[in-house]
C-alpha cells in the first residue's frame, strides 16, 4: 500500500464527488427536464456498451421485449 498515492487519490475522489453532486443539484434545480433526459440518455446509451452483441435470435428478441416492458413500468412508476 503506497499511502503517498492513495491519500491524494482519496481526497481527489471525495472532492470530485462533492463537486459533481453540487453541479447535478444545481442542474436539477434550474434545468430539471433537460438534466433528467440527459441522465436517461446516458443510461440507455450505456446499455448498448454493456450488451453490444445484440442478435436477432430468440435471446435477442426476449431481451428487447424485456427492455421495452421495463421501460414502460419505469414510465408508469414515474407518473405516481
């Protein structure tokens, strides 16, 4: 364990998280819908990175159907 590297890295991590949280809070306060849709876009975009070999066989169709069902359920839960 090299504390000369870990301590500055930990401090930078904490400061970065705090600054990021303040920025997100500010953006949500002033630009709620734009920030919300950006977060959704980043989340949906990361799905393609995590599951890139999308095939159109049985497994691929089941994945697409479950994705659409999950998206619809999330939309209905958001309205409540």
